[in-house]
C-alpha cells in the first residue's frame, strides 16, 4: 500500500516537473525568436546616400547657377520721378522743340535755346548751377554787365520774360526737392542771388 502511494506521489511530481520544463522550453523558444529577429535587423544595410535637409527651407534650393531669382525692388531716382509741368495737363515735361532744332525754355515759345545748350543746362546737378547756365546762354555778357536781376537806378533789370522762363525750367526740373510753395520761393531766391553775383563779377572783371 505504501509503495503504491509513493509511486503515485512520484508520478505527480514528475508530471508537474514535465509541465514546468515545457513552459520553460516555450519561453526559450520565444527568446530565441526575438534574438533571431533582432540579429536580422542589425544585419540590414543602411542607406548610404542621405539627402541633407535644411530646416530653414521648406522647398529645395536650385542648384543651377542660371536659375532666375526675382529682382530687388528698385528705388526710383529723383530724375526718374514723373514731374508735371505747371499749367499743363500732359503727364510729362517735354521740351518744345521746333523744326530748327531749338527748344523752348520753361515752355515759353519766345525764349529758345539750341538743343545742345538746353541739354547742357539741364544736366546741372543744382538749381543755382542750372539757372547760371541758362542765363549765360540767354543773355549776352554785355547785357549781364549792364543789368541786375531787379534793376536799380544805375542798371536796367534783366529781361523778365527770360527770367520767368528760367524760373519755370529750374523749379520744374528740381521740383522733387520742394515740398510746397515756400520751398519753391526759397529755391528761386537762391537762384536770383547767384544770377546777381554773376552780373557783379562781370562788371568787376570789365573794370579791371
């Protein structure tokens, strides 16, 4: 009787051990499977050509040196700014040139210069310089010597029609420097001072 019970007990223990061994074997199989998968991943070759990514750009930069880029905004120069002529409805000031190659100064058809003399005066970079160039071409040295801008007891005034044409031409050409009528008056005052000094210098040179 005792031997039978011992045999049953031994059989039960062996059965439990067998189940335990089976579970351990299953675990080992899983571990081996995971190790095999990891090894295959490590053996996979990596991509050798990687495309650099610049986080500052959302679109690829052109590599062709001939690629076109948008031009920089150009700030118009003062001489490129459109200037409207006084008492005229046309959009741009254009010299009134006749068939003989002369140009009306300040839009006055009675005050004219050759095109070359007109262009030389217009090329001046300052209002006073332009006014002096126009005066030198519109008046003779003798007339400048015997006259002043406004006229005095001793000297006659310069031709007002020509002075008005010079004034219109100068103020139109340099209108971008003026913000209003006060600036126009100040500019023309400086021009008249320069013209008056030119007359004085010619008289001094003649007296010497």
